[in-house]
């Protein structure tokens, strides 16, 4: 299949061009588009065949439900009949933005979209291209991250092209995304709202609006058979580069020393090694392919660069990556959630 690639400027949207993308969605096709978190792979959320095409293009297991993206709060009625007051409270505080709410689905939403669940995930993105695309298509748009299943999520159009060229109808190149990690997911169907996936909207921010918030007990724990994550997608070895990734925890001094020692030994054994460093430490490593993920002082930079850094190692066919680890406060919690999952919980303390 030929994939058409179009460029759209978020600050000066060519409506006629974007209308062509909306027409593809209306006709049951697949369009990748930018959001403020990561690129999404969009299709009509109310069409079971379109949902199936998403799973095919991603090579994704079909029990992994999709997020329905809407452009206005009232459009949530297209997918849910709930009258949960928490929806409006959170919407007022955080929509449009990087927050996904789980509510009960209505009969319009096919089980193909929700991976067989009776609930549906809904999000109103703040990226203007995304919102205008939803408005023009007059449909809720189901969109997982636009990566091949298991690979790091795309934060640039070139990442989407790498994974999806020839597999979908259109890719909208809207430049680099802002945040770089996927939205926070909060389940509003449980007694106490529960975070299923951490993101840029933190637990504290949610608590300021709703009061008590719980965390899915499976968060931060390796997948043991007895604790099943409530967001089915969180159970897969996600976000992962092709290389083996090992997280190194400890004081800055001991981390740099340990990574230097291990990287040097691996290089001597003929292994292609990568190192995830920071602006503060990158000049202190003596071997391997060293990439700075940003400054330790900016969690926003680290989140923004995370997936692009993992993909850079893939393009260079790196086999083993050592990564520094980061603070788990604020956005740092989402960063460490993705990194530990990418590493398959392979962490060493030094
Ligand atoms: O930032 C984002 O949320 C991006 C952009 C494109 O909006 N989308 C995204 O979608 O990350 P995806 O499909 O890669 O991740 C969706 C996650 C999965 O872990 C899935 O299991 C969970 O949301 N999810 C979706 N519907 C759910 C439901 N009804 N109940 C529990 N978890 C659900
Ligand atoms: Mg994903």
C-alpha cells in the first residue's frame, strides 16, 4: 500500500489538506497524526473493521484496547452514557491535554475498539492538528501510539515513517511532539479513581482535583502471574529498544564508574554498546556510543528525548545499552516507569 505523507504546521493549519486526512478516517482508513504526547495511529473508533486494521498495521495483540480521542467534552457522549461528575472535573482541569479517562462504554463502541472490555478510554488531545482532524472527521478517533507493537513510541514523523510506511493510508508530519511520553491513564470506574499508567498529569495534580487517588498495584512491579495490570497494554514488554537495556542506579560518581567499567569490558568482547548519559555526565564516558538524554535539571527534556534516544541506538544496531537512572518525582515517575519497562526490570544498584 502507498502511504501518503503530508506536512502540516500546527500554527498555520492547511484545513483543505487536513480535510483529506479526515475523509480517509471517515472512509475507514488509517491516518497517523501528531499529539502533544506521542504520534497516534488513528481510525474511526466506532468502526470495528477500522479497529482491526489498526491491530494489523501495528502487529498488536487485539486484546489491547485503544484510546478514543475527542475534540470537545460533549463528544464523550458518542462513546459513553456515564454521568460521572469526575469526568467534568478532570476535563475542566486537564483537557485538552495528556490525560486519558476510563469510563463505561456505550453500545456505539465496538468491542474491537475496547479489546473486549466494557469500558472505554477517552482523551482530548491539546495538539491543534489532532483536534482539528477529529473535528473535521466528526468522529471519535481511536489511536494507539503509531509504532510497531513493542517498539518505542514515535515522537517524530520520521519514527512513524520508519514503522508505518507502506502499512497505512497517510502520515501527517506535524514536527516533533512536545511531551514525549504517553498520557496519564486514570480509571474512573473504580470507587477510588486509579492511575493505570503514569504520565505528565501527576498523581498530585489529580489529587488536587479529585481528592484521593490510588495507583494500580502492578505499577513498578515486574509482571508476575498473580498481578495483572488493569491497562492490558501495560503487560507487554513495551517501549523497548532492540538492544538489551540495563538501568544503573546509585550516586552519580558510582554510576559513571560502574557504567565505564562494564561498557569497556563489553566493548572488549566485541559487543556494540550504547550509554544513556546526561548533559552533566556525557563527557565522562570512555567507550561505547554515548548519547545525552538531556539535563538532569529538566525532566521535560528527558521525557522529550527518551524514545528518540532509544530509537537512535536501534538505528546503529547497538546490542547492549547501559542507562543512568533518574529521579521518580513528578514527570520523573512516568520516565522511570517507561525506562524500567523498556529494561524489562533489569536494574543494577551500585
Ligand atoms: O498519549 C497517549 O495516550 C497516546 C496518544 C496517541 O494519544 N496513545 C497511546 O495509546 O499511548 P496506546 O494504545 O499506545 O496505549 C493505550 C493504553 C494501553 O496500555 C491500553 O491497555 C490502555 O491504554 N487502555 C485502553 N483502553 C483501556 C480500558 N478500557 N481499560 C484499561 N486500559 C485501557
Ligand atoms: Mg503504545
